[in-house]
């Protein structure tokens, strides 16, 4: 059974013996097909005022540092005991200098911001004219053409202020921003962790302007805490995944389909969910590009399972008749043998006096990027593994094809560097079939910085071009947490420009709440 360390606050609940948890009902199973989903309805829903007005009229929230406790390991690490068989050794020519915009995101001292979470959980998305970056509990909106700040940083609770309830209170986290290019809308989610019942908060914009009004929703997960949530865009639903923790530390991976059609018009929203206690940290397939999946195709969910397999599941939802909803899997997808970076824990080196950093090598990294090339469908995903070159970590990546019939690995590779550990990767593709992957890099003599790599569609399978530095690190992190994820997205307008954001540190500070983030965009030659 795979049980990772929870992100942010999940397993702090394990020590709270006063909680009394009533398990949620398990879905009925028939072989590899689950039926009878758990059905949730919005506890609250409402409509916000235009976000620009809320920001203008709301005083800044007080900033206080949240010290997050983490447990010991809760499962055995995945180790293969053999050298990485797909570690890239061929050296390809470098791509031309990539970066167009390269500017500061939210972080200590930037835009008047003071960090008060130990990790940023950095992610962001590009819309038609704006880029929205979310970090734990706060967000900012930037002009996509110039990188200029439009608004923020703004506490996330301001977005849900018109809803009332716990979503509009402090103590949120793991916020995710997505852009629905099929409807030209923004989708924002977060969890609330102050008190039970624990809430999952969702906001869907009424237009492509992120500073406009939103439809607001609040889903209750009861006494179980929905940790490490991820959200994706799919034609028939917004799909969310969580690690659903009980107070004793037991958990089940949970996948939910949120009624996208209802939410786009502010209608009554419901969700249908399935749980599986043998899996962890599912990623839902997230649509890139303007070619939708074939009609009726289910959403896909993938996680790490053992040292030679990924597990894939398929979610078919029917909001009209839940009796037709199914969750099918797992299908094992054989991959090249690997060992988790740092056995899933913290071993990423930094110069003194920095702590060894968290690898999060026990899970796939955000996102599971889906693209329909019409000739084939592609899923891209990545994670951190132990390379053969003596460094603590390298970026392993996969392209999965034919997921709806017989999924196969079309190509895979481990991108390593002889001078630094590379970890916390995120990968995506453009409309020409080029790939881009970003990650953090660090060693005992190199402070943590940000770099990207890429490949042309015509390059040899499994290979990436030499990395390019996006942001040199300046300081070291004296607290072991890092990430918890980064985010490579594709621009919805030209379907060629990549946007990447993740963490670095400007100034060494022993309190651990001193991180910064960077945002950059770039194109790979051959996409138009």
C-alpha cells in the first residue's frame, strides 16, 4: 500500500487524537470497475463581486507564519537496486536562448509580500491576456504581454469572501489555478484546514478576465482532510484529486468529477467521487490545446505504484444518471526500473548552512498533461528519481500513448546533470509536438536555482536538449521543505508558448519562510 508524506498540513491531523472520524462509504467494486460513486453537493454557492473591487476595498490580511509539522515516513520507499536504464547519455545540440519574459513571482520582498508558509506550492496558468500565479494562500495577476503586476498579491480568502463560511476565512492552502481554454474561464481551487468539516473551495470566473466576478462553491469532505489537491480541465467535468486523510493517518486516494456544465453558468454543482486505499497522489489528465479528446472519452488518472509500474485509471462520469458513472482500473503501465529520489524523503544537497531538501520523490509531479494530436493522443508526466551519476536526483519523464485502449510508453528518459541534483520537474508539450520540462537544481556547492530543458519533436526518443538556466539561486533554504510542486503550462492563445513557475531563495534565513518564485515564458523552435 502506497502512503506518502502529506503535503503541507495533512498528516498533522494524525496526532490529533480528539478527532473522531466516520469513514466515508466505499464505492462498490466489480473486478476492476467501480460503480456507485460518492455523490457530494455544494454546501454553499454564490457569486462574487468583481475581484478587482474586492481587492480594492479589502484591507490586507495579517501575515503570520504557519509552522507545519510533518510525520515520519508512512510507507516503504520504492527502490529498484539497479542503475537507471533510461538515463540520457547522448548529448544533443543546445536550443537557441529560450526565454522571452522572465520576472519575479510572489515571494519574500517582491511586490511588498512577506512569506508566511514554509513552502509556496507554486503554480500558475496563462489566459487570453493575463497570467495568474497561485502560491499557498495567495495569488497575483500579471499582464501576459509585459509581466507587469495587475493586482495582488491577494489572500485567497478574498476570492471566496462573498460565499461566507470557512472558505472565506484564513487557513487555506494548496491552491491551484487553471484556465479552461474551451470556455475561456478561470478555475481556482483550495482546501480549508482550520476546522472540520473540511472544505474544498472552487471558484469559476464569469469571463476570461481574472479580475472579474466568479461563481463560488464549497464542497464538504466531512471529518476527512482532502490533502494535496490537484485540479484539471476536461470537456465533461473539472476533475480533482486528493489524498483523503483520516485523523489516525490512514488515507485513500480520491478522485472527483465536478459538474463543469453547471459551474460555467453558476448552476447547482454536484461532484461524484471514488476512493482507493491502495493508491496515492493521483494526477488527473489536464487538456492542452484546442483539439478535444474523442467524444465520450473518459478522463485519465495516473500515479506511481512500484519501481517498474505506473497505474492508470479511467473515470467516466454521467451527471444525469450516476448509475452510469464508472471508475476503471488499475491498468499497470510498465516503465524502466527506477528508485525514488532520496527514497521519497529529503536528501537534496545545498551549500552550508542549508538543510537537505525534500525531494517529493514518492509521487508524480503536477501535471498529467494531455494532448490530442489527432494522429495520436499523448499523456506527459514526470517525477524525481535517483540517477546513475552520483547526484541525489534527476528528472524522469514519460510519454504515454493509447491510454484509452492499451496504454504504452512511447518514450521515456531520465534527464540528469553531472553538477547538480535536478528535482521537482513539470512537463508539457506544444502543438508541434515539442516538449518542455522545468525543475529545480542544487548541489553542495550550487545554491538552488531554476532551469528548463526541451526537445524537438524530431529529436531521438527519450532525449532532451541541454538545460538552460532560468534563475540563478542566491540564498539557501534552512528549512527542509521545498516546492511542493512546480508548473509547466502551455499558452492557450498560440499553443506554442510555455509558461513555467517554481521556487528559489533570494536570502538565506533560518526561519524557513524566505522563499521567492520566478515566472518565465519561452517557445521551442518549430512551433507556429
